[in-house]
């Protein structure tokens, strides 16, 4: 005798529904959280680095501005060896080292200082020519001391 078993037919949609009801495994959740943490951490680190670099650029630009101010002062002084009487105000002793406040946006009393040092050197006597070098030294928090240097040449007043 032949037996035939009648098995109820299960639609395939139910099987898919059961798999979807299972959810994520613990390993999948841990890996997803690790990837999300790395991504968010990288983005935050990038913003911090960008802000620090922008702050350093502001300090450097302020130091460059202080150095250029001193260059303009040396260019404006009188140096006329052919005049009567001859005048020579372009000497290093007229430009001592100065500590000045850097022009950067700040809040409160956290001022940042820089030191300007001016060196004037005779390059040649005939024709008269001098080299003017201004070094602006400043400190950046947690990064050390930096120096901006500006060099120019000047002939006597004509």
C-alpha cells in the first residue's frame, strides 16, 4: 500500500518574514558601532586640526604684520649722507628689540606677545646699500616658539 503524506504548503513569503524578524546579531551591532565611532572620531579630529591650523595662521599673520610695521619704520627714517649736514638715522641702536602685543582676535585678558628684533647691516659703501632684517619671535601654545623674518635692502635718500 502506498502512503501519501499531505504536507501543508508554506508560502515562501513566510520564510522571508521569519528571517527578517530575527534582527541583527551581536557581532553585526558591535562592528557597526565600531565603524560609526571611527567615522565620528575622524570627523571630530579633522575639525580640531582645522581649528588649530587656523589659529596658528592667525598668529603667524599677526607676527608678519608686526615685522612689516618695523620694516616700514626703518624705511621711513632719514639716511642722507650727501645732505648738509649728513644724516644717518638708519642704525641698529635706533631700533631696539621691542615686545609688542600681537593683533589677533581674543576674548578677555589673554594677550599674546611677540618680540621684534631689528638688524641693520652695511652691504656696500659705494654705492651705499644696507640690509634691514626684522625677526618677529612668538610662541604658539603647546607647539613652541616660531620666528617670522622679513628682509629688505635700502639705499640712501635721494
